[in-house]
C-alpha cells in the first residue's frame, strides 16, 4: 500500500522548489534540520496549530515510500509519531499539489479528495 504524508507550503516557497525541482524545506524545517510532514490523521491539527489564518498555502501530498531511509517517524506533538525527512525532497515524490484556501469562517478548506482517515492511496 502506498502511504501518503502531507506538507503545507507557502505558494512562493513551492514556486522556488519547482524551479529547482527539489524542496529543501520551509524556514522552520531548515532551522530544525529536517522537513516536517504530517500523516493524514495529523494534518488537520497541524494546519490549525501552525498555519491558522494564513493564506497562499498549498497542500502537498507525498508518497512516503519514495522518500527512502531519510524519512524517520519520530515522537513529537502529544507523543505521536510524525514523519520527518532528513534531507531534500525530490519533487518526483509528490503525488499532488492543491490550494489550501481559507474558508469564509477563517478555517482552511482541504481538497475534496483528501480523507483524514486514510493511510493509503486515494
């Protein structure tokens, strides 16, 4: 089964990654020494906690199996295991890129295809 993980990225950061064909991380990733991801069951809370009210965001879906040994699942928020990538992310691991707009109530609207209870391919 293909396991999907998710990254929230500012549109401008993603444009830079697209030019280079590699994502080296957002400023917080660079600071922490790894690229932060969330599993499907974690990403809604991640967005609410770290991206509340922010616009111009993209919802990046990544095939975790293609990231190799640089992907580590480590204890983070609330004792849960979160995916962390120790290295750059090749864009050929990306399954989809979608807008993550703010809804009229100020809460982000996830793509219709996203299922927070899913672990596998959509």
